[in-house]
């Protein structure tokens, strides 16, 4: 599959029956977000809102959301069958994350059809929702891909970070100096006494948010990885007011700078975060000063309802279930840990919890797995709780994991290991506010947990158990199962 712009992606979704156009009038304030939540609960299609209160005419009249809100749509975006099994999609992502294809620079493109500068800039001309009634404002950056450049290496980074409309030309952002790649760039610019150039890309190929929301290694440009996924170079154009390049066929690009001068900070939050809880409290944050907006004629605004709840997976949770598993698997592979059979992230946790299935080679293997994951930068917001199971346990099955937890975990015998005070998420509601003080700590602090649900090798082998460390299960003998299968119809049970 080659690159496609947002409009081609919409056409593909519509062709596959995965898009619904909402033509009834919908208010951007709370109603739109409530509709998006109910559709997620019903495992429904992506949505294109075409009649938004106050935006029937003007610069931008349509809003698209939910494009990656199901495993089938994510598979389609990657050019895979919509029913591809988990291990195959994760293995595909593992492979593609290592491929590179550098972008090419073109002179111009559709994103330059309209150029807005100076006093004409007004972010409220776009139908930006207040997604949830407790949020602190209209969040313009929920599925935006924020482009920055390392001032030393000149390598660009593309990441997803939350931000709301402050004034007509400002956006306070949740910027974490420690852990996030744009935060590392930000520190370098601040040490030079300079504001950092940024370009916020809204709406393009679905591969963009999929990879921008993934912890690609520092120093690797996401445009290169996207080219590897699509097997062709991304076509980029220069920004108008900052030294950055963005997709030529994007819908909207917001250019500007962000400074570490506290005098430029504005209040941000709260926000309905991926945890499924309303995050933190209103806080003064670094703020983008918008210098220019470029966009296609009649652009489509792209946003995402964040926050995962039981029975209601967000786009972020669907992406995380695949990408966070693939990245973790590559981390374990790079650490030389043998016997990894599968890595599974249940969408409900967005990768905060992760299950690793292994063929056990030695007693300390689960601890080695946890140490490898927790020592990697990809663990900034993820891999808080690591579950390790053996290859007779399906990592995608909560029932099977629960059985392993009940009968293979002994907390007093290293079945549960706590690693306190390590870097972690500043938006975890279970963490005390003092450990979420980014301005003081640089990042959040977590107490991470390993739950070793493998059978302990410290137990003695017993001859009555066939020289195994654990007793046999109550499953019938293989020959008994075979006999029953042969006579199943004879029993009068053929319809079962």
C-alpha cells in the first residue's frame, strides 16, 4: 500500500462500510463527544460530521473521528486483511518499524491552498470540540501530529501530544521534558535561550498518527519509518514560518513556536485522558504561539475522542494494543531474551498493562523481561504492570490469565515484584499528585509491578507428577479425549 491522504482514507472506509456520515446538526460543545462515545460503545464505524453548529459555513465545516477505532480499520490502514490475527499484525509491525525510506521535498501541495497569517489567525474557525463536559476547553490537538527538529542533529520527530485552544493564536500543551522526544528537543532549545519551532499536522494518511503515537527510538525520523511502511517516500513541503517540513497533502498545518519562558505559559487542562479518567488539574503549561496556518480548501478537521472505558475502546487504545506490543517484543528481542512466544496488550489498558507469553528457560526470565521493558524509553507512559505467562496460557484471554494468577503466583516467593520510584506517567490517577509534578521531577514517578504467573522452578520435581514441578491438570488423558471425539455423534451430542 502506498501513501494516501485523508480523503482517500475516507473513501476506502466508506467502500468497506466502515464510515458513517452524520448529516443531522450536532453541537461541537459536548454533544459531538457524547455521540462519539456511544458509537465506540456500540463498536460502530468511523464518523464524518457534516453539520456542526456554528460551522455550516466558513473556513472548515467537517470533522472526522474514529478512523482507527477498531482492529479491522487499523488492519485496513496497514494494507492487511481486516480479520488478521493478533500475532500476525504484531509481527508485521515489528518488521516494519525497522524499515526506512527517506522523504522527498516537493515545491508545493494541497496543504498550501490557503495560507493564514497575523491578525487573520483564529483557531476557533475550525470546529474544535469540547469533547467532554469536564474538560478545561476546546482540545484542538488530540490526534494532531506535532513536528519538531533536534537542533543538534537536525533530525525531525513526529509525535502526538495533547493541547487546547488558549487564545485565537495560542495553544497550551502538555509537554514532558523527560521522556518525550519533543520534550528532549525543547530542553535543547531552552538551553540556548530559544523558542522551539513546531508544526502541528492535522489530517493525513492514517499511518501518520499510528506511528506518531508510537515510541519510535530517539534520533529516528518518523517520516522515514512511514516511508518504510508505505514502501515509497513521503512527499513533504517546507513550512511558511518555521524550519520544518510537513506532508504536502495534509488537511491543516498550524505553525508556531513554544518557549520555556514561564511568562509565556497558559493554563491547560483538565482533559479526558487515555486512562478513562479526567486528568490532573488546570496547570500553567508551555504554550504554542501560532505564526501561520496553512490548509486545503474546505479542509476536514481530524480529532479523536480520548479515554478508554470498559466496553469502549478509543482509537489510541486500538493503536496501542498493536504498536505497544510490537515495540515491547522488539525490546525483548534486542535484549536477547529467549523463548518469547507472544506479546499481547489488551486495548482497555492502552499498554499500561502488558502480557508476555514465554517458553520458560530459567527461573529469572520473567524478571529479566520486566527489567528490559522498564529500562527502555518506550515505557514512559506504558508497561507499568508486566504479566508473564507460559505458553499454555493464551495472553489474549483474561480468563486464562486469571487462572494463572490464582494458581501460579505466590507473592511471598517472588511472584510479585515491585520496582518503586522509576520514571512513569504524570497522568495516572492512582499516583499521588506530588509524584506527578513534572515541573519539579521532569516526569511522573511510578511504582511498577511484575506479576510472574509462570510455574516456579524453585519447586522440586516429583516422580508422581511425571518429574514435573507442578501437578498435572484435570484435563482427560489424550487417549480418552481421542476416543470421545470419535464417538461424539454416537453419544447424541453431535450438535454441540
